[in-house]
């Protein structure tokens, strides 16, 4: 019976030793692979050359074309109105900037619109310094 116990202990020791050897080998392989990856220069991925592409012509990515959408007459008019509205706002602010003079310490904001009259505020960091009234029909600028 004593021999059986010795035999079981010896078997367990052999199995543990084999597992330890496999672990050491596996660890050595992983560290070698990681060091190879870290030391290799990065290369650009190679791409296949299509029939239309030659080595003289660099590969070009094809442009993706978005499907053209039909824009109805109503949508076209609305876009023009938005562009006109934006340009009116920009023009009103530009006229107030010219009236105020060159000053990088202030900002100009359209605070209110009443039909064709835009009220532009000249603001410093914390307060409104002046108000201007811009008539978008005549493009007349008055201090409010």
C-alpha cells in the first residue's frame, strides 16, 4: 500500500511538472511574439491592383455617390427664403458693425425681429452697450 501512495504522489508531481513546462514554453512564445510585434516597423496594408489600375497610377478610392433626391418646387423656394433670411441677418449685423466701428471687444447679435425691422444688440462680456434698429427694406440703421 505504501508503494501505491508513492506512485500516486510521483504521478501528481510529473503532471504538475509537465503543466509547468508547458506554461513556461507558452509564456516564452507569447513574449517573443509580443516583442516581435513591438519591434517590427509598421507597414501599410497591401491592396490588390484592379485591372483599371496600373503601378504607375496610385490606387484611388472610388467616390461614393449619394443618390440624388428630387427637390420639389416648394422645397426649393423654402431654401431660397432661408438663404435670403440668413443674408439679411448677416447684412444687418454688418451694417451695425460699420456704424459702431471696428471693435474686437464687443459682439453683435440680432435679439428681436419685427417684420422687416431687426433689433441688433452690441454687447460686451456682461452687458448691452447699445441697440440698433435696422430696416431690411431700406437698410437704414438707427441707434435705438
